[in-house]
C-alpha cells in the first residue's frame, strides 16, 4: 500500500507544465533492495531522475525489544542489547550498563573502565571500517573496498572472539564492570592489530581521498547545515561533519575519557564527502586512544565486588544514560518501580533520528545519490526499528 | 543548571503555566519538570530560544503508560475509640496513574548542560489522549513522537505527519500499553510448564479441539 | 568456381547457427520433457522490492532523454562511416578528402548547434 | 556401470556419468543466492562471502538482487509480521528450481524475539524450507556447512520417478498464499498446507515434568 496516494502526487508543486517535463513516477525503494542496508523502505516520487518527494517507511524489523525488556530482568536484557545495533554490540552493552549504573548508583573499578574503553574503541574501528566499505560499495566500487574493510574487521572480530567468546554478539559488560578478563596473549595481539590499522587507513586515503570519481559523486551531495543538524537532533559523525562540535566523550566525559588526549574532527560542508572523511579521521583518533589506554592499563578487579547480579532490584526512580556510540548518541532511559524488571525501557536510537533529514538531503538529487546519502547516514535496521 | 532556577525562569517568562518538580528516587538525580498541556508549546519555545542555557537539542522522547493503580497505604492515626485514644492502623486507598505520559530529555549544546527532563501527561488513557506536539520547536521529536503515537496512542496535535512509524497502517491497537494482549499465534513449547501450559490449554479450549490429540493431526 | 569461393563462408554460417541453436533446442526439449511450466499470478507480477507494484510504468518521460539518444545515434553512425575512411587513409586524392571534410564539418556544425541550445546540459 | 568400473575408467582419464548426475552437478555447483539480508545474520552472511570465509569456493558468491535470477533464498534474520508478506511474495517470484535456507534462530522459530508481538515465529509457517541453520548469528562456517548440506540434497534429487523434487512435479504448487496484514495479526496466521503445529500429548503434561507422553 503506497503511502503517497494519487491525490498527494498531484499536490506536489509540479513546475510549469511546459512540454519539457514528463509525468511523475512513484517508486518504492522497498524493503528488499540491495542498497538499503537491510529492510528499510523509501517511497520516492521522481521527476525523470530528480527526486521530488521522499518518505521513509520503517518498521520492517520492529522486533519489540522494549516490550520484551519489560518482561525481562535487568541482566536478562543485556544480550538483547547486542542485537540492537548488531555491528557494534559492545558499545550497546556499554550504554545499557552505564544507564543501569546511573539508575542504581554502582561504581566501576579502574581496570574495568580501561577494558571498556579499549573494547569500545575497537568496536568503533570495526564499525567505521565496515561503513567505509559499504559506502564505497554503494558508490559502485562493488566488492573490492568491502573486501579490504572486512579483512580489517575480521582481525578485530578475532580479538572479540578471544575475549568474549562471540564474534558479533559479545554480551561483554555487566553492571559495575566487565564479564571476563583478558586471556593471556590478548594484549600483544591487540597491539599488533592496532599498530597495523594505520597502514590500512593510509592505503585507503592514498587510493581514495583525491579520487576524482569519489569527489565528483560525493562533494556537494546531501548537504546538512549546522542549524539543521542541531534542530534535527543529529548526533555522531554525521553531526560533526556539519560542524557541530558535540562529542559525548568530550561533553559528558563519561567513564575515563578525560584521561586520554584525542582530537574531535569537524567538517565544514556537511556533505557526503565530509561524512566519509569524518569516519577516516575518527578511526585515527580511536587508534590514539587505544594506544594510550593499552599503555596504562592497570591491574585490579574487573567487577565491582559488591554488586549483586542475582536478584538485582534498583530503587524506584529513573535514569537516562548515554554514550558516544559509533553511530551517534546512544541512550537508555530506564524507569524502575523497585521490581526485578524495568517498568519502562527505552532506547534512544541514533540511526533513526539521524534519518530525520533524509528527505531534505535527497530533494533535488538524482536517484543514484539517494543510495550514497543513505549509506553515509550509516543506519543499522536493528537499531532503527528496535 | 538546577531545576528550581529554570523553573523560576519559565514562570517569569511564561505567565500562567503550572510547573511541578517531580523528585527522582534513583541516585542519578535527574528530577523532572511536569508541564501542563496548555502551555507546553510556549514553554518549549521559550526553553529553546529564551532560557539562559538554551536547550536547543531534544535528544529523547519517550512514551510511558501509567494504568490505574490502587495503592493501599497503612497509616497510624490517633482515633478516639469509645473515649480512649488509641493509634489505629488505617488502610487508605489512593489511586494513581490512569494517564499516558510523554517525557522529553533536553540538552543544551553550547553550554554543555545536562538533561532537563520535561514531562507531559494526558487526562486519561481512553478518549482524551491529545497532547501538543513539540516537533515545530525541535525537529528531532518528529519520528519519536510518531513512534509514541504508534505504540501508546497519544495523539499529537500540530505534528506535521502523524502516521504509524513502526507497525503497519491497518494495525488498530497500541502494543506497548500495559494492558495489550498480543495475538494468540500460539506455538507449542517442547517443555510445557506453568503459564505456557495454561496458554496451551486455553488455546485448545478456545479452538475446541480435543486436548488429547495424539500425534500430528 | 564462384560458388566454391563462398563455400567456406556458408559452412561457417551453418556451423555458427548450429552452435547457437543446438543448446537452445536441447534446453527446449529438456524443459518440455522434464521441468513443467509453473507460472502463476504472483510469479508473473511485477517485482517491486517485494511489494505489490501500484501505478503504471508507462509514463510520459522527459523529452530530454529522447533528444540525448538521437544525438548519440547520429554520432554513432558517423563513427561507422569514419571507419573505412580511417582504414584507407593513405591513398586519398584531394577531392576525396575534401568531400570527407564537408561531411565532418556538417556533423560538427550540428553538434555545435545542439550545445549552443544546451540540449545536452542536464538540469 | 558399477562404481569399481567407473573408478578404473576415471583413472584412465575417461569420465562416465549419467545425465542426472551431470544435471545435478551443474545445478549444485552454481547456486546463486538472493541478496536478502534482514538482520544480524545478514552481516554474518556478508562476512561469509568476504575474503576470509570465501563462499566463492562453493560457486555461490554471485548474490543476485532480483528474485528472477536467484536460485536460493537465504532468510537471514528476524522475519517480522510486517515483512512476512514481502518474503513470501519474493519466494513466489523466484524462478524454479528454488531453495530456502532458514539462517539463524529468528528465521527458524522467532529466536530470542519470540515473545514479540510483531515477530513471525519462524518462516517455515509460510514457505517450505530446505536447510535450517541454528545459531544467533550462526558462524560463517555454519553457513558454509549449510551450503554443503544443500548441495548434497540437490545431488540426491531424482530426475524421474515418484519422488522427483518440487520443481519437476507439475502438480506441486510453486506459489504459496501471501499473508495479509490485518487489524491485529497476519491473516492467515500460518499456511496449513506446509506447516502443522508439532502436537505432543499435552493432557498429562502438567503431571510429569517431561511434557512427553
């Protein structure tokens, strides 16, 4: 059933009906489409090749995460958070653990904080690497860049598998710390991966930064101004590409991010090229953080000894905890009535809210640019539809 | 940024709005500000433009369902029982809830200020579920308000495009409400125990099949 | 004598046709004998990303596309004409090269007119 | 033409095979999957096609976006009730012979999201599934194993005789009813032609713990 009824097409301001303009064509870049990174649908009205109207349709992967969480205990929802943004599962765990720690007032020991930063930044690396591969695949370089990107991602997934036992669904964090400590030899392997990463980034930059096709297709496409980004609540690399200096690691200074010195890259134009470069530069900053965190990783307990996990009943109240996930500001809003399971469990999905301006970005562009603009927003449907 | 100071600011600039600070029991200390329905839009535009830390970034919009709840609290009161003063246990039944609530988390980008929690409540959960939409003030509330409408049934007046966000359009009930009963697309659980067993028998009773059905039908 | 000269061409033609039609015929026989035809309403429906397609694809398109195609066709055909000219480029008398020049100038003049009316610029 | 003679001939460089073997060998070595990722399992499916786990070794690295040119539909991820009509319509639009791999616990039976009101409890309620891969998400090796299992299944298909596969029998349907999204749920909630409730005697289930009769 099309969201744009016949009536709505005629109301679209059609340019003067001179003979040079053909009819409007309404198509749906539907749930099953190679370029929509999952089951995301857009109803598009085209005048020739230019986009005249675009309405996103969500809900094809609405898995009722929040309803299930209301019947689940606090700890029981932790593996579900892996499946929210299923590319970076550890940062989801981190955001949920942070929210519950604020709700119940649990402290986290030093070593656990360092482990969280190390695994969190590794997740950011593999997410941005994957995204660059997918973005270039959307631009037509089908296969090759994705192969390089996934080669790096596999190295990071091996680290996660050695540490947490699972490649993608790590379920690594607990309220007050982490689930398990580093196996021996993990740190050397991690150092090797982190030292090898800049070579991959240089390779990508040398090949693609001044590549005319990339620049021609992405510069000036899908522009988001600074005011638009703030008003639409856009967060993460997409907001910083439009010049909004708002990185939660620097703003909230959550966990121990104030101990590390790293810079926050900012873009000026807010087009697809800036967003692409934002991810590359952020990967370099993550490598800096990882080096510092690995250098002074202390010994000590990894879980706050006096948090009881069995029947964990926080006092009645509510808390909103948020972190800088690779896609943007990922927040968990928990209302507790003192029972073992949360009264209300809400996830603030950065991917969904970053799509608010999808129509403004795509108006007047070509159909082929929609694919790139959607790719540069970096959405994951598990988080968009929850 | 403390809540009282912002409350006084709002009361100074938005005449006639009734604000109330709701304390928050958890150590996170994020107390919230209850705004009445009529002045919510003016309060919101004031918060975004006029307030001293300008709250220009609405990060999160959440719907919460508070069904009718009886709370019986025991109270010791001094009562004259046949002339003798005795403290008597009295059970007082108070009812709370029976409204839908929408919670906004606002942040200030320039001054890096923490969450200001704004709450709005509907009169009841059946007919009068209208609330003013704050999308004209903060564009980020667009999709999230559509989701609150889709899953809770709060009608936002003034929302540019209020349609169901997640469920399909011909879906009629509001699934995230506490009293929502999801459809009985029942499937047998290998180990039949407690409420799964009850649902199994209820299912078969409803379908009128003999519950001793042997093997595949 | 003459038909002998063309015999290899004919044999080649027949062999080529045989190679082309042979597998097709085999596939047709195979389909007739083994795999039955199973077309149905949803199978033959228009594929639109998994949805039922509404509206019609036969719409009035922008004439710009048509003009673009025509101009491409003209210069494609011109390239075909230039091929023998380029192959025998060596032994041309003055008259022949001038006539070719006139042919080329006519076409380039058409192209200049098209660009000047900016038909090729994509708004 | 017993096995021993065949090996002897093969050693001399002569390959003797039946038409059916050749037909099945050709089909099983070039299965073109439909580019059909739904959720987390799709990322693991993409990782399988990448350089490290390399699905190309089994002839299946060509992921076709359109159902017309695909032989195999890998249902990778949670099938929600809003998405179910599209999945079944895509299956109907695929050309014969077509196979379905149900990848991940969600596609098999709803997986961790089983109690969701918008989650279909398994895709085999509407379309016939050939290979099930449990796991959440199943590892790339599990998906490779599923391909091997499917290839063995294609190998044993008979060209003639009563138990010919679905695409060679004219009377077996190649299309299945596409469910509708109605007010409260999908109608019909399941396709009774291909899926029966796995009934076990539940009358005395309450008494003994095992639930089996």
